[in-house]
């Protein structure tokens, strides 16, 4: 893929490809409001706080409100190699659903789950809830059988596998040079 920026590995290529989908002018810049979309397209599950942090870290000095491809690729590569914004495992999601189902019915009602998603934690918007319902709700019972829903969601973001390979390659290259591995982003 020709992006006009030097890409050093498969991780950077995949980040650049996702970025370029949102680069509507083809100028290597995206509106920072699209940062969350790019991250989610990659398979990340960022909180709004994490999206804001990436927006701030990649905001252009020359064009405020825009993120440049090179700066974005460099920053997000490090985050992915450190498994930031990684989706929860199916086991962790099941554990959370089971905590919400003290009667062990193996399902949640749309009303109950919708209320939780709209009011607790990082709230979903009405638009996000409407996008979720077709995947979550069993059309026959009108409930959310959570093991079925988890299976609908179950996917491992392959970008993290690529990030692990690149991180190992970089560490090996540094080791061969007699230096320490590349720095990681500190956990907040």
C-alpha cells in the first residue's frame, strides 16, 4: 500500500490502512473526531478517555483538530504492542453477565440490559444501543441470552497478534544491537 509515509512493519501497515479509510481528502490527515473510529476498526475497544488521550497525543501542531498519519501510526503502534484497548476475553464477559444474572436465568431482558448500558460505567448512547440490539436480542424470546450474545461478539482482535510479533521482532533487533528493548507505555 502506497501511503507516502515510511512503514516499517506489518503492524504499521495495518494501522495505516485503517487510518486511510478515514482520510477522506487523501492528505495523510484525519479529523481527530475519527480517531475512535480508526481504533475500533482495528479491533480495539477504547474507553472515551483513551480515545481522548490518543486524540491529544496525535493532534497536529500545524493543523489543530487533525491527526497526521505518521504521528498516529507511531503512537498507536506502541499502544497496541502494550495491549492497550484490547477487547475483554469471552470468559471475562461471561463473568460480567453472570454477575448481572443472580437468578441464573442465562439471559437478561432488553429493558434491564439497556438500562445498565445507558446508565452505568461508560454509558451507551441511544444510537449505540439501537446498533447493538439486532446482535444481542434473540428474535424469538426478545431477551438477551448472554452465551449466544458472547458468541456473536467472540473475536480476537488480530491486530494484537500482529503487535506481539512486531514487538518480539523489535526486541530481538535491539538485543542483537546490544541495547534494551523499546520502551513501553506506562500503565496508568
